[in-house]
């Protein structure tokens, strides 16, 4: 093997190598830069010294600043025993008694709140508006022998939406403050610490969210300010949700769930939790999301329908469930989501399925009246932004309940052209809602006895339809099924279900979109009725639809915290 010459890389220049010095101009440049750097260092040192000097002479240096990350309170903050913790929404009530504000020095208060805005009036005076829980109050930060100008400057520059801890004195303002909800009190700040600082440039303002969503194509401007689109609001939902009316919408939504559960429990219903992950697309296959499930696949439940019936067969008698349901419908409308909250119930009945309809009507009236009694303030707040007519309620026991055929007649009399067994289009549903309102003075009504052909396979045909059954047209006639409507839009579908296994199998095979009773997803369902099941019926209500239509919101997305639709899976 030929020996390879070893290549040595010299560590230093070999002796005699020519040394080339820097040019004159380079030397000049370096000297200039050095001088510049020295000047900058001097300036910085002077600034720091000035700052230190200012800090050491800052009489308020322990009364403001940013809280440490662990959120520990400043050591000399007044204790709970010394100063009451009265949050803004209760402040007015607490200090409504004037004597509390007239004690020498004024009463002290400690609270935590958002900064709605902060502004500097002068080097000695700043104003801040604090808000929390729908209440807002003006605060004054004024330089004095006890409060430094540095503190005034700091307070006036706290970015809007920051979360702060405040110790102040509550006093009566010289004149009522018009721009805040608490008008006859103001806070004179003594200490202010920033707990959670907001960035100075947020993608949108809460004030933007407090205006109605723009009508498509009219996003441009009102009062010189562009209107923030629904899409931008939903992209920045955490800021958007801070808007007062958004807080009200979700208080109402929570109220609907509470009222639903309260009513049904009082009638002996039991809450259930059924699976969302299914082994097959059991309810017919359409509109179902498929997901990966280990080495195989699963499907997301589009309703708890089959399970709630199986539980009635399991002798649960009366059941309800509140939970998410999924629809793979590519419907980009103002009333469809791909994930929404289902309010479901199912019950056995004694004689006639109208027992179920009556109970459901009673349930809806309980919810409506409960919203009126318990959420009037929230409802008014939302309606002050989305101006709609008050929801017209029928009196108890007088809910308009029309057979489907009568609905068709009313539409025809109003000029609509449609066949006896046609499904109603959305505009026709709205039209019928308007006709019912005109005739019965109610925004809530029930359409009963739908054509069998347009209902799911588990729907019981009417007695007359069963009596005249003709195998050549097995889906002709009507069924014991109903939809509930608010302001002309569907909020619930329900029916008497088939509880006889043999008949159920027959209907499955004969349905407009036939299903296999022995298929993987339906075998166990059909088996439930082989073991002897009671007559039963129920319904599925869309929670977001109730909220949208009660409040007259222009879009169902406004009633969903983080809506999911064909174009949106975030945030
Ligand atoms: P629609 O005809 O309005 O699409 P549907 O007949 O498909 O509704 P059902 O399957 O009967 O509705 O569901 C029961 C209830 O669930 C409906 O009355 C409605 O309140 C609600 N709902 C159904 N689909 C949606 C959806 N995509 N988004 C929001 N709510 C829905």
C-alpha cells in the first residue's frame, strides 16, 4: 500500500509569512465604533442609575408592578380581615349604603378585575375602567404625597384586557359616571398589581365583539369602525366570549340544560350516559363520521337514539341524556353544526303516544317560562344587541298541535305548491311558522303525524296506516311522529318507536333506505325488543337551536362555545 503523505495543518503562521496590517481606513472605522459603543454604554449606565435613583425615591414602589409568575400576593397587601373582598358585581349593593362610603378616608376594598381601558389624563392623573361579571366601574389614580407619578404612569399604561389586583377606596364621584354600569361609585386606586398582562395589540377588541355580527357583504363599516366578521370572532373566541352578551348567551344555555334536567327528574326520569364511539354506522349510515379505532375503524354517534330505546327495554322506564352528537352533514347553513349538544329523552307510555307529546310540550313550556323567570336580565342583554321580537308563548295546555296534513293545507291556502307527503323545505317550515303565529299567536308549535316515508325506520306507523298496509307500497301513509318548532325552525324530532321485534325487522327491510336487521350495528338493538319491550316514544332536541331561536340569534354558531362546522375544527 502506498504510504499517504500526512497533511499537517499549521497552528500558527510559518516563520517568514508576510504580515499584512489593517488599512488606515479600517483603523479609523474601528475607532469610531469603539467610541460609539462607549457612548451607548455610558448612556445605558446613566439611564440605569436614573432609574435606580427614581426607584429608590419612588414612594409607591411597593404598591404597583407585575405579580410574580406564581401569583403570590404582595406581602403588605391588606388581609381579608382588614379589607373586604367585594367583587365588582356586588360593589354597588355592598356600598349602596351611603354610610359605608362616608367613613373617614372612605371604605377600603380589594378586588380582581379586567382592565377595560386605561388612559393618562396628565403626569399626575390616570383613569382606568375595571370590569368583571358584567359590572364596570371607573377608577382614578392620582399622584399625591402617598402615590408617585411613576405609579400613575404605570397604571395608565396597563394594556386593555389585562387582569389586575386592586386595593382602593370606594368614593362617590363628583358626578355620575355615564360610561360604566356602576355610575354612583368610583375607586381611588391605592395599589395595583398586574396578574395577567395582555399584549398591547390584540387581534380584536371586546368592544368589537359587543356589536352584532355583520350581515354577509356588509362587513365594511358602521360609525366609521369596520365590523369584525363572525369568522374573525370565532378565530379569537376567548376574547369574543368576554363580551357581555356572549356571557349571557352561555348562562342561558346552561340554564336550558338545568331546566331540562330539573323537569325530567321531577317526572321520574333517570339521566343516562351512552357511548359516542360505535362499531358501525347504525342509524342508516349517512351523515356519520368515521374514525380510526386501533387496527379497525369506529363511528361517532349521530344521536343516542338506539341506546336510549335499549335502556327503556332494559326497564329503565324513563331516561334522558345530555351529550354531544356528531353529524357529517356538509351543510353550511346558519343552523347546522357538525357537533352539537343533544337533549334526548325516551319513555314508556301507557295508552297513547300523545302522552309523550304532552310531556314534551310541558317540558318546553317549563324551559321557556324558566328562562323568562330566571334569565330575564341575560335575555334582555342579548336582545339589546340582536333586536328581535319577544318569543310569543302559548298558555299551558294550549300549545298549537297540528296534524302534518293540516300544515300542508295551511301552506297551500297561502299559495305554496306541495304534495300531501312531501317533506317541508326550510322556507316552507318558516312560512308555516309565520302562519301559525298569525293564527294562534304562538312562536312554539308542534307538527304531528308526519308521512311515514320521511321518518326513520324505527318510527311507528299510525293505526290507520297499519290497518291499510299494502306490501306493494310499504312506506305509504302517516306515522306517530312529531317535530317541534320555534320561530318556524325545527328544534326537536320525535316519535313512537316500534317495540315489536318482528315488525321492526319488517320495517327495516321495507324502509325507503333499507337496513339489515342482522347487520353488526343493529343486531343487538333488534334483540332488545325480542326480550319483551314496552310501548315507548321520545325525542331529540338540539340545545344550540333552542338558545339560538329563544334569543333570535342570526346564527347557531353564536350558541356554541367553540363551534364545529364543515370548515372549522379550531380553536
Ligand atoms: P334538520 O332538518 O334541521 O337538519 P334533522 O331532521 O336532521 O334536522 P334530527 O336528526 O331530527 O334533525 O335531530 C333532532 C334535533 O337536533 C333537531 O330538531 C335539531 O334541533 C337538532 N339538530 C339536528 N341536526 C343539527 C345540526 N346539524 N346542527 C345543530 N342542531 C341540529
